C-alpha cells in the first residue's frame, strides 16, 4: 500500500515538474518556476483538475465536481472532472475557459482564455464534447462545439466557432469556422492584387469569406463592364438591345463596402 502511495506521489510531482518546465518553454513571459507556481491560473487549474479527475474516476463523483468547482472559483477556468486532459497541456491566461465532461485534450495542446470545448447535444452519457489531438492550439475566445475531432497539430483562430472536424495540421478561422487553404504566398498575393486593386479594397482583409465575396463582386463588375462594351459595339452595328441596357445598375463599390 505504502509503495503505491509513494509511486502515486512521485508520478504527481514529476507531472507537476513537467508542467512547470512546459510553461517556461512555451510562454516567453514566464521568468521562473516560482512565478509559474504562484502566478499561472492555467497551471493551478490543471493540477486541481488532476485531483478532481482522480476522484471522478474512483467514483467519488461529488468530490470530483466539488474540487472542480473550487478550481473554477480560484482560477476562472472550469474543467469538468470527467474531461480527459493530456500531458503538458498549457491553458494560458485561462479566464473563462470551459471544458466539458466528455472532452478529450491531447498532449501538448495550448488553450487560451475564453475558449469553450462544449457540447451541442443533451443526450446523457454520450460523447458530446470535442476531442483535441496532440499539439492543437485553440486561440482566445474560440468555441469548439460538438463531439468531433480537431486533428493533431491543428490551429483554431481566436474567436472562431468550430462546428465540424478540423483535419490534422489545418488552420480553422471565422464563424462558422472555415479551413484556410494552403496556397503558395505568391499565387495568393497575385490573386488578391488582381481581384481587389480595381476597387481600392484592401488585399489584406482578414476573413477568407469576405475575400471570396470581394472577389465575386469584382468579377461581376468586370463582366458588367465587358457586357456594356459589347452592348455599345452592338448598338454601333445597328442592333437594338434596349431592354438589356435599362437593367438595374450594378454598384460594386457599395457591395464591397457592405461585406467589409
Ligand atoms: C489562426 C492562427 C492560429 C493563424 O496563425 P498562422 O498560421 O500564423 O496564420 P496567419 O497569421 O498567416 O493567417 C493566415 C490567414 O488567416 C487569417 N486569420 C488569422 N487569424 C484569424 C482569426 N482569428 N480570424 C479570422 N481570420 C484569421 C489571416 O488574416 C490570414 O489571412 P490571409 O492569408 O488571407 O491574409 C492565429 O492567427 C490565431 O488566431 N492564433 C491565436 C492567438 C491567440 O489567441 N492569442 C491569444 C494570446 S493572449
């Protein structure tokens, strides 16, 4: 018995040392182990969750919930005791983080403040919360909702709302989240310059969906311009296109302003 208790404490302290070393490696603001131990709510939350999870797994359900609740009071981070948290998980700043009962967080994940790993289903006992593969980064304020997987090494942008699986290594941004396509820098810049320069819309707009809409508007404007020239040529040739000419005027500048 004494042997198992000793072993348990050894494992616990080696994990704590690992967590401290991990935070010092991953947060440039961390200056010493003492600072991590005393000033990092994400560190406190993980240590408390480990105790709560142990209670939960060993059928002390209320104690698990209560320990988790104390963790929430102290840190502003709410992790259900049933959630499975991997090794070296770093919750940076952490305030407002909520991790649901059936969530699984892989090793080496980073989670910033305001993140929810939440559920969309009310069915008791079922897997309702997401699974994060190893090395996933979830940006501040992102909401990951549902029982799907965010693949290993994927990144979720701050304030994204993710409702579908994210492939390993991919980056998801926006609401609802879209996967950023891996495009060569030059091709992308050329496309952006070609599509947006004519109407003075910044080629550095952040949202891929907004960029796509600007591209479609600009493309429609180019077609409109070409049709006008064709109509003018037809008129010169004596062909009457009166009905087409009086069609409602398309205003790309106004539409571009609407999707900014
Ligand atoms: C999503 C993220 C991981 C992408 O990082 P990255 O791989 O280096 O990608 P980039 O910064 O090159 O951005 C790629 C594209 O996504 C866009 N983008 C980045 N973050 C975005 C976000 N949160 N929402 C919407 N679009 C975003 C960029 O504008 C860029 O678009 P473009 O290529 O069409 O110009 C990063 O921007 C992010 O949000 N990290 C979270 C940081 C955080 O929460 N910090 C809190 C510290 S307290």
